[in-house]
C-alpha cells in the first residue's frame, strides 16, 4: 500500500488532492528533465547523508559525555572508598597545633594529640582534603592510594623514599 493510499484511507486527503499532487509532480519532472531529476535526487541523498553524519556526531558526543561522567563517578567512588578504608579512628583531638597548606592556599591548623602529631611527622598517617575543605586523617596505605588518584587531595604526607 502506498503512502497516497494510506492517506486516502485515513481521510487526510481526498482523490481530487491526490490527482492535483500527481499533476504537480508530472509538471516538475517535465520541467526539470532527466538531468534535473538526477541532480534533485543527488541533493536529497546528500542531505540525508549529512543528517546521518550529524546524528552520528551527536551520538558520539553523548557517548563520550556519558563515559566521562561514568569515569568521574568511579573516580569519586574509589577516592571515598580509600578514605573510608584508611580513616584514622583513634583519639585525634588534643592540645598540639598542626599547620598545613590547604588546596586554596590557606594555612589551617588541626588540634591533634601528641601521638597523632608524631605519627604525622613519621609519615604513618596523612592529612587529606575532601570533598570541600573537609580535612581527614588517613593511614599510609590510603594516603599512597589517594596520592596516586589525585595529588591535590593529600595535603600533608611525610613520604620517605
């Protein structure tokens, strides 16, 4: 069943309109001639190909965006897991001030116990800043992992080579 028949059956057009469309198509074919019809068909094919290319490009951009979002979510999950696995749960608060440089260049201080400050100085634990200006203490293994993910996360770490 052709498109004309379907439109006629759906009563979107009537027989008189179909005859008028067919007449206009015959006049156009006669006016354009054989070469003109071929050029028109080529132009139509080029337009279709161009639209396919544009759609392909949009699909690729969307796929790349989704891939980037997925990898960023995975990165954040790995960072959070490393922090949670290595978080220092000991009594950290005390009377000793421990200064370090934050990501924004400011120099905050943490009030730490002597035991924790000594571990920081020996490189057994480190200070990390994540997500926004939240400072946490993590053990050496987690600090190494976080340092490999993003060096800016680790704000103080006495590494011994």
